[in-house]
């Protein structure tokens, strides 16, 4: 499946540091291929209800950029392992 993805330069211009209400700094950045194991781990820990609300309250195809997400594998893993109602 990896062959289906075309190599694209990482969009460094989208990396931002923002200040939270409590003054804490947070770094926001686009997803990278090496994020996949952490995303799989996160999705596996979601409750069925949370996963449903997170991914199925809107149709996935309507979300901007979802077709280009490299981590769609992680979403398939959640669907396969949690038997979510679709």
C-alpha cells in the first residue's frame, strides 16, 4: 500500500507554536508517516462511543484532506478491531 502514496515534501510552513489559555506553548504540525504507530495506539485506546463520535458523526469523505491521510491504515485498524456500528 505504501507504493500508492507519492512522496511529497513535508509542509514545514504549516508548523506553528501557539499559546494556550493557561500560557503553555503547544507545537502544532501536520501529520508525518512516523506518527502512524502512535496514532494506532491512540485509536486502539478509544472507547467504542468515542471512536464513533470521532470518526462517524460526519462522513469521512466530507472531511478535508482525508483522502490524503497516510494514517488511514490506523482508521482501518480501529474499524477492524472494535467492530464499530457503521
